[in-house]
């Protein structure tokens, strides 16, 4: 017999667990629960930078014309600029070595 994935529903698949919770409420099985302790480390996936309102409006306008979100457009532009900067620096280093 397969080991259950859920101690309360006894389901062995996510489908079975979902069906159980579709028919039951936690209050139905509260006496079967137990206290647990765990740590959660939340790290943001995005960093926010202030952008002047007029510049933000221009970004939104360009993004709308290109059919992308403004945050996607800004990320693409920044990635392009960083790539350009790296290429420029690498080119300068090669020129300095050959001089």
C-alpha cells in the first residue's frame, strides 16, 4: 500500500487530497490536527526603485505601444544596458592589452 501524502485525508495523490478538502472543512477534523513549528524565510523576488512620475508615464506609454507591461519593459531595458556596459568594458580591456 502506498504511503499517504496527507495524514488527515489519507490521500495518496494530490487529486485525492483535493477531493477530500472539497468535501470537508477544517472544523470537521480539527481534533486530528497537531501543533507544528517551522521557519519561513521570505526573500523578495523584486527590488523597487523610485521613478519620477513623468518618466513613469513615458515608460507606461512605450510599454503599452509594445504590448508589454511597464515592469517587463524596464527589466528588458536594464538588462540591455548592463549587457552593453559589460561589452564596452570588455572592449576597452582588449584595446588596453593590445596597446
